[in-house]
C-alpha cells in the first residue's frame, strides 16, 4: 500500500526501515522524521505522518512481542497515542474537515 504519495513510499518500505532502526537500538524513540531520514527522504506535505505514526506503533509493538519481552515491558503505545489525541482535542485525521475530498 502506498503511504506517502509525495515520495512514493510503500508501507513495506516503512516497515523495513523501522525494523532496521529497532535492530540497531530496540528501545529508541522512533518518529516519522527519523524514518524518513533513514530512507534518505523528507516529508513534503507531511499528510502521511499520522499513518506513519500508526505504522511505527504497530511494528514496534510487534517487534517487542516477538523478542519475548514481557508484557510489562511493552507499553501499549497505540492506546496511549489515541488517548493523547482525544485528550488534546485532536481527533480529526490530518486536520482535514469531514467534507474534504481528494481529487
């Protein structure tokens, strides 16, 4: 699936980059800018960043569960991020209104 239309980056490429970063340091903080930098790309419109964050969270959780870390060590990042989004009032995806349509 194509995640970034500006740079033509697929979800598989992003997942592979995240796994490479995690293999270097399993407990580092990975953000979209770090993923794009590792891929030698840069965010242009940055509309894909919310999807990249979801991918980072999913891949990181799966990585730690596969590495046999105990459930206590693996924080459920996805639930915490979603909680922060609703807490801050940022429930809109990418800041677009409901009637926004792509061409």
